[in-house]
């Protein structure tokens, strides 16, 4: 349990305006984050809890694919980036000078590292197929970073890389990752409004990729959704000369939605393994090309997207399984001991509890903070509720209250 009387982080009376979205202001007001500079944020205890719970869900789904977790450095060598031809092509690449006169990349993605790293272990067809992933801070030299957690210069990302014997087996795995991503966004409560979206290949592939776009009023992307088959398309793949034609069913009937990208997957084919001459020997003794895919999820961006998606006029609203706590106990009068006893009982049932035992803070302020923080359940423990038979329980999403016996 956490007692607010012993907690150093305080809420603010008003929401600071540091970005172009309200959710970032609420996260600042509620004490979840603090801005270090545009595009870079400190995560305070409540914010870090939400971040880690999202990370845990993503990790569970990656492990269910049979992928192995690794960790690579944030710094990458200029030589590897030049070897793939991307040193001067990726416009958001941070380039860092070193004391020796060399330059290093501050990686926004890790194909230049993971391909030669895993290439060492790929010799025979018996060494394939497999996937590895990491959850690590990435860096992008964004010209504009005024969208809070939705557009960062430093951000936490899950990146998965898979290695295959053929295009066919790559595409089978690609579909398995799609199913895994659907489970991730369903578990985060975003599934109904998150669309697998056909997109361009960017700096990764000449083929179409797929993005995962969550409908959001402040989203940076326009997605074109076919009204006949529900297939979603990023605006970048819509032919401006002929207008929208669905890639799947060829219908022109569509709607346009604002959305925020929360994930992406790319069929890299042999683009990077060719650059590093990664091959394997097949059962017939012939050298064959290794096929790759890469698959990202923006974990810190999801904190901002979920905050924006669920917030209401009172503040943040978190799904129970990613909230920083499940219950917020407001203590009024001389009832702290009873609150601690109740908290221990809730924790024994797997719940997480915040006790608002702050002195000289009235009920109105405590109730407002409970709403601002977005804790799913509020409990009031006072002389009045005890006289009524116990404690008062209220859901964050309802105005109804009930008295529960202690």
C-alpha cells in the first residue's frame, strides 16, 4: 500500500499546457510524468507503474510467440549504418561525435545491430527459424516534438526481429505476429478502435508494411477505412490521382479517421541480411538467403494514447489491469488503522491500494485527486460511512455508491 502522507509527489491545481493534447497535461497535473525537454519525459512512480504494466503485457505476448528477449546498446556504429546505406537516408537519425573523431548513431531502430549480431549464429538451415526482441529506449531527431508522449525524441519501444529460411516461412510468422498484436491491443482496451493498416515501407522495405493505428481525435495520421470490408489504409498509400480504391475489395466507399500509430510491422525480406552477407547452408549444401521481418510497438507512446483514449472531464481513466493502483481509499477522521487493515485485505486478494491519509486536506480535494489519477475504485472510510455499516465503494466510471461491510 502507498500512503499519500508519506509520498513526495503532489498533484497540481491546474493542468500545464506543454503540448498539443490534453492527456499530456493531465499526466503532468496528476504527477505521472515531468518534461525534461520537448520530446523527453521523466516517469514518476505512478507513470512508471503504468509503463511497466503495458510493457509486461507486450512481453507476455512476445514470449508466447517463442521469441527470446535480448538487449542491445543504444549506440550503433557508423560503419554498420553505412553498410546498409541508411546513414545519410534516415532523416531522424541522431549522429553523435566521439572524442576519437568518430561518429556514432543513437539508434531509432536496431536492424544494423541485430543482423550481424545474430548472423554469427546462422550457419545451417538447422539454425532457423527464430525471433528475438528487446524493450529499450530509442531515439529520433524529430523536428517537432510538441505532442507529449505521442511524439518523442526519446521513447520506450519493443522491437522484435525474426529470421527465416524463405519468404513463405517469413510470411507465416508475419501473420502470427499480427495475431499477437491483436491480443496486445485487445488486452490494453484499445482493440475495438485499433486498425491493422496498410502502409508504405519507409526506410525498411520496398514492400507494403502494416501499421497499427488507434482512432484518436488528436492523431497525426489520416487512415482511410473501407466501408465494405473494413480494411484500413494509411493516407500515404492512397493514389492522389485516382482517389481511394480499397487494396482488398476494390471498393471506393470509405471513411477517413484521425489516428495515432501504436505499432508497425515490416517484411524486410533480404534487405539487411544481404547487406551483411548473412546466409545459411541448406540441406542440399547450397548457400541460401536469410529472410527477415521486424515488428515494433511504442510502449511509452501507448501510455499517452491510452490516457487520451479513456480520459474524461474529471481526469485520467485507466483500465484496471494497467492502472497504478486498483483502489484509492479516502480516510476521513481518525480511521487510518481501519484503512490499513482494509488495504491489507484487498492486497491479499491481489489488489493495489493508495491510502489518502493526508492531513488538512478536505474530502473534496481528495475525491478530485482520486478522479484525476484515474484509479478504478474509490473507497471512503469515515465516521459517517462506519455509522452506515462499513465503507463506501464507488467505481471511477459511475456515480453510484454502495456501503460494504468491513
